[in-house]
C-alpha cells in the first residue's frame, strides 16, 4: 500500500514530453522526485534522522548553487576577456590606419625625391659637358 502511494505521488512529477532528453535527466524533475521521496520518508516516521534521500537533496541543492556561482564567475571572466579583445582590436586598427597614412606620405616623398634626383643627374650631365667643352 505504501509503495502504491509513492508511485501515485511521483506520477505528476514525470517530465512532459519534449522537455528532457533520455540521456540527460531534468535536474528539476529529479529534485522534485527526491523531495517527494523525502516527504514520504518523513511521513513514515524517519524525520528524526537525516535520511539518505535528504542528503542527496542537499547535495543537489549545493551542486546547483555551486554551478550557478561558477556560471557567474565564468560570465564575468568572459566579459573581461571580450573587453580586452575589443580594446586590442581597436588599438591595432588605429595603428594600422596610422601606418597606412605614413606609408602614403613616405611613398609621395620617395616619388618627389626620385624626381629631384633625376633633375640633379640631368644638371650633373649638363655641367659635365660644359666642363669638358672648356
């Protein structure tokens, strides 16, 4: 009779279809099931001592809190890393733009100086012929 009442008590706690996969049980469903078992155990007069089911419930609750805390810490670390990456990308983009402008400037200067070299070489040639003619 007691076993039948446990089965009936646990039936509403079955997960609805599509919510939980067969390979990964729902934590919420497991917690409800364990809570129902703990309630059943306490109704049988085992409330004075901590039952194994209650220990499991406590362990699951502690694990849930620990996972939540680790999730928060991981989110904070990710935000910090994402901020670092954005700052680095902005800095590198600025440096590339600055370098591209300097390359343009120096390329123009090289072109100007090359034309001056050509003019000066022409002047040298002219002066050389003038000197040899005299």
